[in-house]
C-alpha cells in the first residue's frame, strides 16, 4: 500500500490532478463571491419604461413612479417602441397607463387597470423581480387613485362624513394589474437550458483541448508543428458538428422549447461550441498544459457574466465589461432568442466569429513563436557541442 502511494505521488499527473481540484475551489470561490457580491443592491440598473396615454391622473402617476421606484425609470411616448426595446432586452418591463385610466378610476364603482409587459426570455431572476415590482406599483397607484376618488366625491356633492367613509371603502380597489408576458418560457427545465448548453459546451471544449494537446506533444517528434495545428483545427470542426448535432437533437427529444427552429439552434450551437474550442485551446497553445488553469478561470467567469444565472445589469461594472469580450455572453443571448423568442442572432454570430478569429490568430502566433524558440535552443546546443 505504501509503495503504491509513493508510486502514485511520484507521477506528475497525480500532482496535477490534486492541484487542479484545489484550484477549482479557489477560483470558483473568488470569482463567484466577488461577481455576485452586491447583486441585490443594484436593482436600480434594471430599466422600466412608463408609457402614459392618460391626460388626467396618468401624468401625475407617471411622474410619481419615476421619482419613487428603486429602478432606472424612463418615460416613453410610444408603446410599440417600448415593446421593441423590451424584446431587445434593453428594458426589463413596461408599465402602460391607458387613455381612459382617469375616467375609469373616478366614475362610480369604476375600476382601472395598469398593464405590465414582461419579456420572459431573460434570466429567471428578472421575472421574479419584475413580478414583485408590479405588486408594488399597483399598490402605490391604487393609493393615489383612492385619494383622488374621495376628493372628487366630496367636491362634487355635499356628502356627510359617514357616507364619505363608505365611499372611501368602495374606492379601496380602484386599480388592478394586467400582466402580459412575451416570449413565455415553458417550465424551469427550459429556463435552465441556456446555462446547461454553455456549461456543457465549454467543459467539453476544455476536455477535448487538453487531450488534443497531449496527443500533439506525443506526435511532436514525427509531425511538424503546422500540420499538427491544421489537424487539430479540422478535428475541432468535425467534433463541433457532431457534438452540436447530438446536443440539439437531445434537446428536441426531451421536449425542449425551440421558437426559431432546429436548424438554427444546431447552427448556432455549432458556432459557439467551435468558438469555445478555439478559445480554450488558445491558452493551451500559449501556455501548454498549464493553460488549463486559465480555462478554469474562464469557465467560472463566463458562468457569472454571461447572464445565464443572474442578469448582467445587476453585476458590478468590472464583470459587466468583462462579459462583453467573453463568448458565453453572446452564446447565452443568442440561445435565449432561438429557444424562447426575441430578435435575430446576427450580431451574436458576428461577435462569436470575431472572437474565434482572434483566438485562432493568437494560437498561430504561439505555434510560430514556440517553434522559433525550440529551433534557437537546438542551434545553441549544436554550437556548444562543436
């Protein structure tokens, strides 16, 4: 037993395995604890638009909501324009005050409705926060409506005190909520798909990259560096096609929600999986097997900043900016659009292509630089022997 333990501990792979396990704990703890720190304190970064078409009470209500609510409140003149912003995820909710709001509130036994528009093609936390906000907004508006209703009643007629009290009771529920959701997500299993696809794809890319690096080292004596580089690139493309096809097919087989079609899902997953492969292997080209440490860091960071779990609007400025250069951000946004509905994925496709090209270029430079370093070292040794 002792000899077996000694033999294992003498192997570099055993030490690397232990260190890797330790680094996972350290990296995830540091990044997640700093990345999610203060998330609940940044709700003021979530944007809500108020569209008011009521010339009476609605104006005052809109102004009061902008001043009192703990969100980034804006007023919009057009409901259709606001809906477009909501679909693009530039807004988290729309509060719509219809043109007959004041009339419905002030008439006897009348009841007005505030309409809320929420885009469910977002992290689940968005829907939760906005649902809570609808309750708060309706309660605040209802108080104003009750107050104005009582004033109008007492002003219009000389009502005895006891009747005024009775009137106020009848006005206690003058405003109701009408929540309309777009791009509805069908169940928690579908809500978690974007995070699952990113996590599975990047971990898979890390593993295939590590094994290709080990194979490349073993073949270094028989195959030149550029042929190995080309072969690895071809293997990445073929593997990405197969893996993405299997992943998309299983999603359909298990009843996954797909709004924009299977082929678009497969093609987009193929693209971001291939991007993950090129990015993760870039670190291996530059740093060798030690590049896996950077991949662990990148895996953790991408899960935080991608918007798959927590909306990017709630992250600190550092992590928000970091997300703009990491591929998982565009993978999650595009996947949500394809699965749940939303705008096209053209901009996300271009960003993933740009990141892939940059990763390939850096990898090629690393291959050339390492080859020159090895050649110079061999020349030095040969001159020394002479």
